[in-house]
């Protein structure tokens, strides 16, 4: 049974797709049956630019364990990066307010 539940996240960034680099402004995140993976369910993330029509995308399908491990590594990379660049951490804190 597919849930069709999608969490959306607004982003500022870029991704490399089939046509090369592109700006991305949205991540559509869902846990459901995969399109490609042989797993029964995956955490899927589609990175797209909805501001430009959302036709191009970069997609990933991860096992639940892989997704959780990735979350931890993202948090660790951000923490060490902000520790190495305190001025960037201060800017991020102001932007979050």
C-alpha cells in the first residue's frame, strides 16, 4: 500500500542532474515503494527547482538505515564545519531567527 505522503522542504542550493548543474529550491521527501531500488520501501528524496517548473530533478532512494546514518553524518559535518568557521555559524543563527 502506497502512502503518497510527501514532506516538502524549501532549499537553497544546487545539484548535478542529467543536463549538468542546476539550482534546486525544493526537496520532496517520502518513505514508500521505490521506483528503481530492489528494497521493499525506501526513503526517497527528489531535489527539484519548482520555481523553474520542476521538470528536472535529482532523485535518491535510500534504505531506512542508510537514511538515518546520512542524517547523522550531515549533522556531524555541519557541526565540525561551523566549529572551523565560527563566522558562518553566527550567520546561520541569524538567518534561522
